C-alpha cells in the first residue's frame, strides 16, 4: 500500500478489462483496499493454521518492501538479504531473553545492530561494481548463518528458544495469535507506506538516479556511495524489523530459517512483482508466500518453477508484472508561461 | 576579472596513449570558450579530468581559486561545475521532470524523515523541485511532454533535457560536450541563443564542438587540441589563421600519425 | 606444516578449475555467472548417473572408468553451459546488469532444484570411491587419489593454457576480453567465441564435479553453492578475467583456508575464506594479477 498519489494520468484510457485492472492497480485507494482486506481476513478464516500462514505472509511482505528499497529503487542486487532478518531476530531474541524484556524493547538494539551489519557489508563493497556486491552479499548471507550456527551466544545449531513475547499490557497479550496478526499487519503496513514514501522523495529519486546511471548522478553532485549506503541501511532496518516480528511469531530462532533459499524467495517477490513499484512488490510477496500453501502437492517442483520463472521474466518482461509506472501528470500550457510569475503549483507537486 | 576555471598542464594517459598531454587554459566569468580538435584529440578526456571522472596523472584544476584536482565527481559538481555528456547520459526510465530534478539534488530542503512523515517541509521542497524543473525546461525551450519517461523522446528533446538538468545545478561553470552534434540547422540556432542566455545567468561555458560555424560565432576564445596536446589558444580569428591548426585539420601526409603512438 | 601446504594446494586445485570458468566468462562478457557452481554440481550428478548405470565397477578399473565418465560429464556440462548461455544470457546481452544478474540467479536456482526434483533432495553416495596407498612425503600424508586428481587438474589447466595461447580461438578470446567492439570490427565471430568460452568453462567445472564426487564420496544438489562462492573468491584474488590469475587465486585460497582453519578451527573455514574476499575487494579489487583500468565515461 502506498499513499503515492498520482491523481491524474495523461494516458489514453481504454476500457478493456486489462486497462481497468491496471488503472485500479494504480489508484491511490488500492493501499487502503489491501489494508482493509488484511484486517478482514481473520473474520473469514481464523483457524490457527490460517492465522499462522497469514502472519508469515505479512512478515514476508515487510521483507520484500525492504529489499525493494535496495534492489528496486537503488538497483543493488542483494542476495543475502535474509541475513538482516537473522541479525534482527537474533539480536531481539538474545536481548529479550537475557534481560527478560518484552521484545518490543529490543527495537533500539535491533536498529543499531542491523545498521552495523549494513555498514560492515556495504561500506567495503558499495564502491565496487554492482555485481561484486551481489556475490559478496551472497557470501555474507551464508557467513551470518554459519556464524549463528557456530557461536554459543546464538545457541548454536538449535538456536534460541522461549523468547519472551512482544508485550503484555492491561491483560492483553499481543502474543495471542489473532492479536499478533493484527499487530503484524499494522506494523507491516506502516513500513510499506514509509518505504513507498521514501521512494517518492529526494532520497528516493537519488536512488533511482544511481540505479539508472551512476556517472550521470555523480555529475549532478550526488554522492553515489553515500546514497547507496543509505539504501542499504534502510533495507537492513526493514529486514531487522522483519526479524523482530519473526522472533515474536515463532518465539524461537534457529539458523535453518536463514538459508539462501529464503533470500532468493524475497528477491523473487521483488522481481516478479515489479522492481521499484511498492504495490507490485506487495502483491509479488503475497503470491510467493501464499501460492506454495495452495499448491502443496507440487512442492517438489515449485522452486524449479520459481527459478525458470525468474529467467523467463527477465528475458521477456524484465520490469516484472507490475512495474513502476514512470508517469507524472503534465502541467497545462507549460511553455509560454512566464517562468518567474508562476501561480501556485498544481497538486502534482505534492506527488 | 577572476578566473572561474584554471587548468594547468593537465595530463592523463591510458596504457601507452597520452590522451591529454599538457593542457592549460583558463575561463573567466561569463566567457564562452570552445575546445576543438580532430576525433580522438583528447577533448572529452580533458572534460572527464576536470569533472573528476578521470584522475589526471599530472597538472591541476582550479575552480574559483579552489583546487579541485582529482576530487570525486560529486564534490566537483558541488564545488560548482556542471556538465553534459557526449553520448547522452540521461536516466532513461525516469520522467523528463525527474531527470531535471536530478540537477537539483544539492538544493536539499528535506530529509528522509520529512519524506516518511510528509511534513510541510517536505511538501514545500517538493513544490520547489517541481517548479524549478518546469522553469529550467521552459528556459531551454523544451516543448515536449514532461511527465513521460525520457527514453520515448526524440534525440533533440533529450539533448535539451540534458542541458536543462545541467542548468538546474546552478553552477558557475557549464561544460558542454558536443551540444550541437546531431541537431539540425534550426535547432542549432536555438542552441546558439540558449548559450548566450546561459551566459547572462552568470555561468561560464566551455564547449567541445565540431561545428565550426557555431564555434566561430559563439566563442570568445578557442582552445585547439591535437593528439592530447594544446596546439593553439586564441580568438576565433587568431585560431583560423594559425598554421598549426590548419595542418591539424587538413593533415599532412607524412609521419605525423605514428609519432604520437610512443608519446 | 607440509601437511597443511599439501592440503591447501589440493583443495586449491579444485577451486582453480572452477574459478577458471568464472574468470573466462567474466573476461569475455563481464557476467558473473552465478550458475557456475551449479554446473559443477551438475557434473557430479552426471558422473553419478553414468557410473550407476554401468553397474558395479571393480576397484581396479575405477580410475579408468572415472576418466571416461569425467570426459562424458565434461561434454554434457559443456553443452549445458552453451545451452544456458543461448537461452538465458544471450537474449539479455546489452540489458541492464541487474537483469542479467537476476537471470543468473534464476538459472542457478533452476539447476539446483531441477537436479533436486530428478535425483531427490537427499545426498547421494558416489558409486566410485577412489582409494589408494598413502605416502609420507616430507611429513605430509599424501594419498594416491590426491596425486591422481591433482595431475588431472594440472593437465586440464595446461591444456587450457595451450588452447588460449596458441589457437586462433584462444587469441580471439583474449582480444574480445580486451575490447569487444574492436574485435567485432576485426571480423571476429564474437558469438562463436562466447559459446566456446561457456563450453570450456562449464566442462572444467563438470570435471571438477566428478573429481569431487569421487574424492569426497558424497554429492548433493546444493554442493555447488559454497564452492561457487569460493571459486569467485579465487577468481577475485587472482584478478577476475585473468586466466593465470584464476589458477593462482585458487591455489592461494586453498592455502589460506588450510592455514586459516588450522588456526581458527574448521567450522570457521568458510567465514575465513569470505573474509579474504572482502579484504581483497577492499584493498586490491583488481586482484594479484589484474590491472587497473579506467572505465570509459
Ligand atoms: N577510459 C579510457 N580508456 C582507454 N582509452 C581511453 C579512455 N578514454 C579515452 N581514451 C582514449 O583517449 C583518446 C582521446 O579520447 P577522447 O574521447 O578524449 O577524444 P575526443 O577528442 O573527445 O574525440 P571525439 O571528437 O571523437 O569525441 C582516444 O584515443 C581514446 O581511445
Ligand atoms: Mg569526445
């Protein structure tokens, strides 16, 4: 969901079903619609299993929106994104458990740790060609998992159990599955909204400039290195919050949850949905996380299918299924208008 | 008059080739200087050294008294140099307006915090970005659509947008790398008057150009390069009469060419 | 000490074989072929399938059978490499780098889970296990299979070097990696050379896969993942795009790992190798033998 408000479109409008759908996809209301659906879901189906699946999907959406900042906006391929979730989840788990704190209070520690992780991996590599970054992040993802597997503070291969809940206030335990689902949905919605807004700001534009042409961006005074590092850090924070929710959801963290496959799935959500377009990414994330639940029988082939799909999409539709639309409303009669005495800018400017 | 730009004994080489080999010239306020020379003379390399894309192996570049030699491009841009590229370097998937907004990055005016919360500061600065983007597009006389991805536009329009983007940087010095290449006669006339209006803004211009008519009409001084070396620097009339320049352009049939390989 | 040296050189020669393919492809089309490690895995599985279909092989014949199967596997993995280039990478030539990288990830994924779907997700025992006498050389325990495998690896590298230095295709490869456009103008059939590069690189990885299967005795569909990462590290250490650098980088990485795990503990082996990668990327991204180039603006 996003508040990105593209009020008018100066594109020819046809009335085919496809056009209607794509128009709906771009309307500002879609965010609210999606939010409303997410809130109503428990009234339709509220078995523990369904709540579990939906909560997991919502967390996955958060991860995808974070990775979208890095890959979609800034064009940096991060193949170890799940490591940030691992850092978040372990930090939250360890801090909460050793100080017997509700998970909510671990947020500052998680933010610090994920930023640190983002800096450690980003600082040396973001100066290099983007493909180096890709493979280094791939390695970083593995290293994080192996480290968690080997250290005793992280509980070794079996991980950490019995992590305290998010919070308990006035007899309401946020850990109760239905409540936890709502908490997750609201948090995820806020993060998705924030990511979408970031994408439509000065910083978001700078990310896109860097993605499209680093040299040209530099020539305009944009410190590409700093801008990339910012994308990386934001991505890391989003991942870290995903980790907190993950730890709270399972009350346990173990290294097996952070294998490369997970990073690849998040990447697929971003790529299939449409890099750079938050709405597409949210849908992509929902599809990737919910589809396997519906197609349990085909589980042997599903990752094979994902892999092939990734190649096919890149070859035939590299912008993804719901790409970012590079359109902006026009101003009336721009040319002869006296440039100094322009009237108050139309609403376009608020974008 | 103070010098806006001072280039002294600039050098850069790639492998065995000395692309720029001892280039010196200076640019004063509101001046329009042309750099000319045959293909491969090292003109673009010189621009790249001035703007920090290449690290010069020797020599210095001074902008308004400040040494900018070897700094990174973004810092040089911030110091007050803006440029266009020989082969358009726009952001193809972004809209015309966003392309121009790239030139305004240094205006600042909002933090990521403002962006997430949509504070009044954010709205104000976004308004400013839009207004100025339109302003610079108007300034260069751009008449095409503005809200569409730039790759859908004609070459001439893209060149205009690239200049608008460079102007939005509001720098003291504008470097144009072959701005007239690929333009038709009337477009060149528009470019000519545009350069003069840019000068009126207080921006000095250095342009690389192969169109001699344009160069002679527009520039106060001309720097001529050949094989990385500066072979002349003077007024259009002086340069036209310079035998070395005539030779460089018409060529002598003897061993001129091999002699530069081992430079 | 000599033991560590030897172990390092042995593992390093595997890395070198795989790093070669990485580096060659990178040198020519500037593509990091993520799927390269999975080609190694594919090679191991092809070897596995071939050996299983032969039925029981007497131990006395195992070396011969292994070499035959290795050749077969090289042919097939080479073909697979060519096919992948044709179907996945060639349509994207000139596309943004990000799209190509993502495609490579997709190819890697398809190979891994394609093999998992066919051969099952559980590790398989390789039908031929190389066993042989152990010698004591200067205090290091060296087994016969190790010597044989290293000889094979060395022979392959010598052959490759000869091919690149002496044949016209080899010259074309070198010239394309220097300047693709100029090579096109010179009338070099760039596509044909790229195809051959993929064939050779993939065949080498396939050979390494069979050798690893025979040596370690166990294969699984994710075995190419870490080794791909290591091979990339080796290629970077040597100077990516540089053939000799890849060989050197492989050996260096093998040694570094051997000593690193001795000092820090075996469970940190991969972490250590990766640390070396980061170190190189930070301090000397061009590697030991690579040259610094100024990218055209
Ligand atoms: N990054 C680079 N690496 C290697 N050689 C380079 C690089 N950049 C430029 N050169 C070489 O430097 C020389 C000068 O090139 P440059 O582009 O500066 O010429 P130019 O005067 O701009 O020519 P034109 O009029 O054709 O644009 C050429 O021989 C070119 O091949
Ligand atoms: Mg040039």
